[in-house]
C-alpha cells in the first residue's frame, strides 16, 4: 500500500511561469512531493513576447533570472546534468509536446489568472488530458485569490477597506506557510541530451540588450533576497518615507513579485508579524500587499475591466481625440509637459522601467484630468514600459486615477502637479536627478518654473520655451474642463 508521502507519479514536469524561484514555491513543493523524478521547464512564450518592443528590460530580467534558477536547480539536486529546460516557443504547443517527449505522468504549475493565461491553460489542459497526462495548478502569486475573500452576501468586494478588514480577519499562519521542498531536491531529473541546450539569447529571440546591467538592479531569487535584506531595516519607516521619490523608502521588490523571484508569503509573513507588534511601517506595507490581492480578485470577478471601466457609466466620457490628443499624449510620454515633477517621473520610467508609486498617481491624474486623455492610453504605455507590469494592478491603478474603477478617487479629486511637487519633492532632488539641466536652479523655483522666470528670459542657462517647454496646459483651466467632461457621470449619479 502506498503511503501519502510516496510519489504518485513516476515522472513529472514543473512548468515555471511567474514563479522563478526554488524557495517557497507551492507548485514545485507538490511536484517534488508527488513525483519520483521531476523535470523543470520554462517556455519563453512567443505568443506573449511577440507583442513586446525589441528593447524590453523585462525580457533581460527574465533571462538573467532563468540562468540563476538553472544554476540553483543544478546545485540543489547535486547533478550537473539537471537544470532548466528552456525553449523559445508557443506554450500551447510546447508544453504538451515536452510532456510527451519527457514521458511525464503529470504537469505542475502555479495559477495565472489573467484572461489570456486562463485561455492558454485551458487549451493545454485539454491537450494533456487527451494523452492521459495529469495537469495540476496551485495558488502561489497572492495570499487569497478568486473567491476566497467574499462579502457576507457571497459577492465580491468592490471597496478596498472592507476587503482589507475581511482579509485580515481571515488570514492565519497556515496561509503563509513556507513550502520548503529542499528535502526532495534530489528528485530533479537529469535532462535528456537533446534538451540540454543553452538558454536562448536576446538576439536569438529578436530582442536587444538593454541598460538593465548599468542600472545595477539585482535579478533572480538571490537578487530578491538581497533587496529584502536591504529593506528590512527600513520597514519601520515605510509609512513616513514611501511618498517621497528622492528618499530610499520603497522595497523595490515589485518586479520580483511580478516574476515570482520572491514569495508573496515570505513578504506577508514579515509585514504581518511586524504589524501585530505595532510596527506602523509594516502595517502600511502590508496594506500595499493586500491591494495586490484586491486587484487580482477584481480581475477574476470582473474580467471586463481589461477592456473598459469597472463602472460602465464612465465609458461614456468623451476624451480628447485627433491630432490634439496625440500631441498632448506624446508630450506626456516624453516628459515634455512643462511640469517638472511630471516630466521627471516620465523620464524615470523611460530610462529605468521603474516609477515611484506616488509619481504613478501624479502622472496618471495629469494625463487623464489635466490633458483629458483616455486612461487606457496611459495604461497601455505603462504596460509597455514598466518592469513590474502586472495586468491586475496596472489596470486597477489607472482606473483608480481616472475615477472609473473600484474604490476609485472621486472624479472631482484632481492632483495639482505643483502642490504635489512642493509636498513630496520640496528640495527638487528628484526633479534635478531626471532633469539635470536644472541642476543650478533654485529648488523652490522648480515646482512651477514659469512662475519664477518669464518666457524668453534665462536663468542658470535655461530659457523657458526653448531649453525646457512652457506648460502645455494651465492646471486651473484644465481642472474646469475635467469637471465639465465628467459631468456626464455626475448627472447620472
């Protein structure tokens, strides 16, 4: 008789996706527990990569993290011929093909609840089932998913605070248990000779080398732990520092969370335990992690948000269009709006693929409520340029800024880019970092330079209207236009 701890499958396949780590990986834990021997696979999916620009830091981040994971598997298994099987192909075709070629009885993966991913998994599940191959997936990317946190009436939450309260009431130690699979690492199987090919290069897949290395951004599971160790001593100050882009306040772990080089359970364990001890910084950070769960359950219950507003009535808003909209949008994209904090933030994302969270709100509000541009344009731009792009969080954030989403800011709340600059970058340190032409300017003059120097005059080598643009819109006038634009909603409430 087989005991519960004995393997159920002679041979299995772990399909890594957005979970590029050995530590506390739930699907890997069960795969190593249930399979006598296990192959590790990652597919550089052509169906996803084909839509990306040739210059994309995320692809380079993935490749470096795959190399680290490959080395980690070899070291953990003690077998130089084990490691990661990596192919540049369509997952729908490659996963069933590899499962058959490797002779596996079961394929294991972690959940991916994005609509495109669900469709992909359904096709793969069907193809595997036709061959009698077991397909098993597990929750790993969030703490609570899908319908695990619901209202008393059995519906999904649409407001964050009640969701957060229910989340905190529900969580127990078992929800953040570390799934340590190290005792079974010896079950990683040597790769067949035909599949011991090197990890595809950027050039092979049609991509270019980026500036990721010069940014000194740590990659892979080791890089995530390095960032976490750096953040832990700062956790207590997170509440006080997180809104100031010139201060080292954030954890900088968002990209690692996106690609699963760190476990969300590890981060919640740290923040939850510290918050219970009265650490206000930890409580604030925990709230940010709960927002991730919140947006993922919104995407699960309301997949329509991918194409339109959570509040459908907001789809009636008439946004700027034609050549005027394109010109305004281009100025926003390039950081040439004439508002230094907005422009510095856009320079940051263009140069690094990262943008501080406070600034994400500022530039989103500016695009939608100062320029009158459809929030979906900004959502798409972020989706293309952010290293940490996550569909649920990005969509939720843009709908929040445009007032069209769940628990969004009121439509009449319009961030003033000048006062935001004065409050959160008072010494203009962040502005001067990304707009270095202003390095010799008085800091106080940089929040609204046109108020300090008339057009045509020069200060410290900068002539407004020539060396740096005048504001492309007047904020006060834009605010009035936005209130009129949103009247179509007000009149229906």
